[in-house]
C-alpha cells in the first residue's frame, strides 16, 4: 500500500523534509545540527563539485588546504569579522580524554587544557590571510588565486537538512590582488561563474545583485550574490562573492612591494557556495511525487526496467538493454539497468520517480516483439512508445530538451513572481503571495530593519542589471535611487 | 647564487623537510601540528584522490559524508577503540564566544557549555556505525559499501609535514556485510586496491602483510597493511585495511534479519589511506636536486621552456610550442609552456627540477633553425637533442618508460634491502644498514616488545605471500611458524 506523502500545497516545509529523506539524500545525525549526507545525495553534490571545480580551474584558480582550527585570537583581528562569527562557533578547549575514575567511560583530562582555545573554522579568511603574509612580498607574488573545498561549522540553533546545518560542506575561494580594480573584477567574475553554474547546470534562474550594508559578509566592503526563488515563493541566497578591500590585509599585516618598491596592503576577495545548493536544487524543481533533477546533475540520467514473467523473456529483454549500455556510455550518459529480480517493476517505477531520474525506459515482451520501447520523462511525466532502433540518440536529445525545459519552467515561475509595488499596503498585500517584491527604498538600514520587523521580508539584493529609476521609498516616501528586491527568505 | 641544500646522505630528515618546502608542497601553520597544503602539493594529492576514487567506485563503493563531531560517549562503546583514540583527540566543550569584558578580544562564553563534549573525529567507525543501525534491517540492506573523503584530527606531540600531523586528510571506507567471509574478502580486496595504486601510480613497491596483534587498529580483529621502504632504509605503512568482525555492530547494536529471519550482528570492515602517502611518494623517489614524481601523478608532466634573445626568436619558438600544446592535450598529457619573460631559462630549469616535472623540453634559435628540440628527463637527468617532428609521440612513450623505470629502481632498492637473519646479533648488525629484516619470531607480543625496546625495530608485517617455513625465533629461540618483516619505521 502506498504511503501518503505530504503535498507541496499542504505543507511545503514538511514536503521538503520528507522528500530529502524519501529520496535518500540526507538525514539528521545524533550530533545536534549535523547531517549525514547519504550516498545518493552525495552523488549529486559530487556532480556539482566536479563542475564547479572545473569552472574554478578554467578561471585560473588552484585548490589548496588550510587548517580546520583557528586560534581564537585570529578571529578578533578583523573587527566586524569577529562580530559576525564569534557568536556561533565550536570551541576546542582540550586535547585529551582519560578514563573516568569511577569506570563510567571517558572524561576530559583537565591537565590537557589548551593555552589558547581553537575555533573550528566558520570560514577561513583569518587563517588564510595569516598564511598569505608569508607568501607575499612583491607584486610578482600576486595575484594568488586559491580555492579550498572544506567542511565548516557554525553553531545553529534551528537547523534544516542542507539549508542550515551546524556543519556543512562548501568551497571558499580566497584571492589576493595588487589593485582594488583587479579584486573587484575577480569578485564579479566569480559571481558570474556561480550564476552560470546555477542556470546552466542547476537549471535555476538567479538574480545577480549586491547586498545592502546590513546583509554584507562580516569583514567585506561589498558583497555580491545570486538570489533564486523557491516554489513556495521564498527566496534563497545561492552564492556570494565578496570584495574584502584591504581589511584582512590590514588585520594580518599583508603588504607587497609594487613595481616602484612602495609597500602597499594587498586587496582581497572571497567567495563561496555550499551544500545549501542541494536544498535549492530540491526546492526549485521537485514535485509531489519526488525529486526532479536537471539531467546535467543527475547521478543516474537514464534507468531501464525490464518487465517480464518468464526467464526467457527476461533474457531477451536484458540483451536489448545490454546493447544500449555501451551506446549510452559512449555518449557520456549515465545509464543504469535495474535487473534486480527481488523488486517488482511498479516498485522500481516509484523508486526512480522519487529519486528524480530524468528518463525511464521500460520494455515488456510485447514491446520486444514489436521492436518498441517505452520512454517516460520525469519532469512532465509524459510517456511514449517508440522504436527501439535509434532510441539512444532520441534520449540524448530528450535529456537536453529536459534540461532547458526545467530551466524555462523555473524561469517562467520566477518572472511571474516578481511584483513591482508603489505603496507599503501593496507591498504587504503582494507579500502574501510570496515572490520577489520590487520596490523603492530610501537606502537606509533603519528603513530596511523596520520593514523586516513589520513584514519579515528582507532586501535580498540590489539587482546589478537594473535600469536606474528614481522614485520614492515604499515605506518612508523618501527619495530612492532605484528599486531593490525584497522577499521572505530561507 | 645557488642556495646550498642538504643532501640525503648528510641528513635525510632535514633533506625531506627542506624539500617539502622548496618544492612548495606544504608548510607548517601557526596552529600547532596542523599543516597548510600548498597548491602544488594539493595538485598531487588531487591526482591521487581522483585515481583512488575511481578505483573505489569500480569496486562498487559510493561516497557519503558523516559528521565531523563524535559525542564523547560513542568512543567508549567499543572497549579497545577508546583505548586507542581517547588519548589524542581535540575536544569541543563550548559553542560560543563573547566579547571580553576588558575589551581585550573574545573569550569563551561559560554559559555556552555543551552537555556532552564532542570529539573531532580521529576516525569515524563509531559515528558511522551509529547511523548504520538505522539503515540495516534485513540481509537485503547488505552489503553497505561506503567511502568518505574527510579531515581527521589526532593530537600529535611530534609532527612532520605529511607524515604525522594533527589534522590530516584521508579517505575511510566503512562497509557492512552479512557474513564474516564476505567482510574478509572486502578487507583483502581493498588491500589489493591500495597495493595496485601504490605500485602502478606511485611507482612504489609494497609488501602486503598482516599486522601483529599489538600493531592492530584499535577495534579490529585483523589488520592488513601495505608496507613500503624509503631511501633511508626506514619502512612506512602506506595503507591499512581492517576486518572489524562484529565488534562495532555489537557496540552499536546493529543487527540484520537473515533469509530465515534470524537476527545476526553485522560484519564490518574499514580501510584508509591519507595525506601520509604524499610523504611516502616524496621519500621514495626524490633526489638531492628535488622531487622526482612518477609521471602518472605529476600535475605537470611536460614543461616547455623557450630560450631566446630577440622578440622575433621568442615568437618563432612560441609558435612551435603552441603546436605541441594541442597535440599533448589530445593525448591527455598535461603540458605547460612557461613563457614568463620575467624569469631566465636557468631559473626555470632549476624550478621544474625541484618540482619534479618529469619531462622538460627546451628550444633555442639554433634548435629552431635545425628543426630540433632538447628533451630532458627528470629521473635520470639524461638530455637528448631530437627532431621536433614526432616529439609528442616520443614524449608519450618516454613518460611511460619513466613510470616503469622509477618503479623498477625503487623495487631493486627495496629487494636489496630485505635481509634474512638467523641470530639476534645478525639482526642488530643488519639493522644498522636499515631496510627490512626478515626473521623468525615466536609469535608473542612479549618478544615483539622486547625487540622493539632493544632495537627500535618493530614488526612491520607478517607478509601474506610468504612461504611457510618453520624456524626458531631470532630473539628467544622458541619455535616460529614463519618469518616476519622487522624495520625501523616512520
């Protein structure tokens, strides 16, 4: 008997939590706020990682690895950075356990107390800039273009799988430049890399924008971001790229001699995306039946299921699918033939639907006799009976069509969900439906905070490609330089 | 002026430390015992990772990710495991910092004390088996074949770059099986994967063997290992694969229903290699001039250097090398054309020699006029002037010849360094020269410890493919079932 799953319209948040577990992506661990990423979920993350890693390398970056631990005093070196990160970190105070005297297990050995506590990195600017000090003497040592794939820890009180967890996986780029211009160019370049990845691989449309001062990264002079919209009308920040100015170079005393031999502080950027993207991917496309994965990130792109009664039928159908195996491999399409005899076809259909496998092929004895095969696409749930001959090329095109179809769907939805408002009443009314609200704002943190307090909506970003348009702040009526995007957000 | 570097014969350990830094592989961080893996070092590690990851996947394993933190009580659940790991771990006791009242920075917030301390994973058996309990109900859920790439922390008092650091990177496989036989087969299979990787990619010959009881992994019933020999005659354990029996299943209450519905504890294995392999790779092949890398793991396999005076010469030579670029790419050979005008050819020659780039191509105006090119191989330092025509195919073969040449050199050295001894005097005498000492041992930990105490040599392994040969223990004279390999070790 089929288990009843929560639908998106019933309870979006419950639908998401159930789906993450149903599709075997991740689960909560016994360690508060930390998740276990299960093999199927991790396979999707690996695909994301591989694509991003290649994009980073193509833009001249190399990977490296810096320590997990940060001496407590480093955090304090950059004033706004410590404000942002000191409040939510895991602190290592001791380096040894010993047997409890009452034999009840192990206890912390009080004699093994660290002189200075170590923080499990919430982000690595401080430890990295402390290293860069020794790496940089002259302009010849610049730029430094480094990325690191790592786990980070930010103590979170309320956690949700992928979206907000105490430990998460991410990449953090940390670059050092001789000029502010070059560092700003790097900041934009990496924002564009993220946007390209989100749109072309995740099939998720994004708005490129700039954060307001109060939403900036702690220690940044400018934070660029990509913002996406989930199906429930809430926004999700999918990636950020920061221009750090000379803040960290000053905090860690990193100077270089320019061509004239003059000593200058180095200019910095940092940029990152995390396993949060998994949450975005799931919420952007999936439906009540399960995951919908864009083909370019699907660990299994095509699954084939045999339908048979006799051993003879099974052998004949298997022979057909075996032929396809090599053809798919040659085209670089990941193909799985599920010939497990312990499961019925119906169970398998439902399993791969839940897991979002883009294309499902099925073949029964009658198809076999007629040289036919059934092709079902996950996104629209359309099924067709086609000639077996030439099916691989057909599926190849179908996958590419699905990739753009999924993107266009999300784009239509996103575009329909941007509402321009001219009054605060209209603002509040529009907010009921979710989506982005494009409104004038007077540019002050005070107004921004007030609106947040009244409506829970925050300024997601000041879009980069927006036309200049003077107006009046939707809340205060004061002059505004242009519209910004508000939304409730993850 | 050339800096004088320490030679291997002068001080092997100093030579190693200098080389790791000279070749830009890694450096100590300010955090005690933690290293920074620099881009060139990380690029080698990435190549290792990619190859291993593919080998794991080919043998049916998937990647997943488990939490960094382990509740303190988990460690105590498996009795010998806690003995092995409690002594050297980083303990998280608090989850927040706050501003110091005297304005001197941040201090640990005493109100944010964890109820139960968290240990930064020294290895993940406990947290993983705690998850497996919920994943396994019946024989249908088995086997579970999972690997994780992760950072781990073991508090070390004396550290050396790559060889022994407080934080290191590794992979840890954790598998669950229905039968002891299957788990033992997995243990051997993964040992063979490691041996194949070490020999075919790292060009490092290894002895496959079994650890004695006292050298076993804490919690294992059987530990298999690959042991290699460094140029200074010291052994290095390069990888281990453990048969864990039902120890962790019992500690975490993981049972499955077999086909008859009977509940049984699950059988386990775990296996791992770490960034320690980087140390092995360096010490196995490198020479006084710098790194020697086996071509299959070299981030840059071929470097090309132009030698020119005029702009005209530079352009003509660059055109030649540009032609090669595509040809190398098509063959999957990584090629770098170093046309940096700020560095002299001599500086470049020395730089790439230090970094162990296998093949160096150079071309000057005379070569250009004659249709010639200079080819220098890093391992033997031989140089040849060859026809430019057909050079890519020549280099392709050369790389493959170098790969086996480097392996054979190391194999010759290793084979010459295994000495059979029949008396304890001969044992001590042989030990002066380093290498493996093949000797009879009475099978007791007592004798093993006594020999270690007297000579610092430990039993590296009981070789797997050794012929049965009865004899007398080299120390006690008691009966022995076969020879074991002793050595001083890293």
